[in-house]
C-alpha cells in the first residue's frame, strides 16, 4: 500500500473516531502529575505528514545542538514534508531530516531553535520491574502509558539494543520517549517483540485494534537511549 493511501486511511479513521475519542487532552495535559510531565510539555513532539499523525519524537542534547530523536521507520513510512508540533499544543514548525542510522532504528531531525527544550536522559540499565512512562503523540486518544520493565537488556535484530516493558502503548507512539520515575529518558518506543498480525490489522483498519485490546498486557521494545546518543554522536561527526 502506498504512503499516500496509508495517510488517507489515517485521515478517514480520524474523522470516524472523532466522536468516540472526543476532544482528547493534549499529551502534555495527560502527562500532568506524572514523572513524564516535564518531558511531555517541553521536549516531546507529535510528528505529522500531510495532516496525519505519523509518530512522536523527543528533543535531546547533541554535539550539533538540540535535535529531535525518532525511529527511522517513522520517517520511512511518513515521507516528507514533516511537521513537528509541541505536545502542549503551543507551536509547530517544519522539521528537516538530518541523519538516518544504518545500524539502529534511529533518525535525527532538525527543528527551529527554541521550539523544543532538550530532555534529561540516563543510559544506565533499569532493573526488572522498574516503573516507566511512555509519551506518544496527539491524535490517538491515549498519549501517556505507564508500565514496568520486563527485560532490562535485549538486542532486537533490525532495531538495536534496548529493553522491553509491559506498556499499554499504541503503534503511533513510535519514536516517543520512555521515561523513568525521575522523568529521565531511558529509551524510544520502537517495536513489538512479538507483533503477530497487529501491524497488518492496524494498516488495514487505520487503528491499532490489537493495542487497544491488549492494554497493559502489551510488551514493547524500547531502543536504548544510551545506544541512540552514541549513534547520534557518530552520525554528526
């Protein structure tokens, strides 16, 4: 299915789902009172292509300045042009793809200076059972998910090193941050270790039906922020 048709399906779903979702609060509003609040308000972006939400991104400090980190697969699906909208709904602007990793599922985007503030991050491994929060984009209804780490160290072929967690995220969360109890970025929501038919069903229907049904039982792979930061430094040399 072409990217254009996928986006048309998403737009059609948004129209059909609007009465069900109502005016869902913005991600920053949903994150209020949680450890994800600061990152959601100042550092998280909703990525849009042709008016449709295609994923999320998080602003982080790099040798080249503050950049948006997201998954490479988000960019490959979305194409261009891309817009980044702040998770508090305050502003949006075009963003430019700056680098795409050949080793990890990672892409770096350049946004206008001052639009996003870099989030704090920590590369240390989280223990099994540690609580984590994921921030996704607007337009999905659910933008914040709370869960816990299930496997602290995982190497997922085609995606890179990271960890897994039980998190009630939806597929549109791709590229968004996974944070610890101190609000520090520990990874990027990236993939489903055992996806099954969920991606195909989401592609055909325009909504992550399997994710809505699984809720907190869904296991998610998060790309390690330590690996992502090291790769970013290498890409920007």
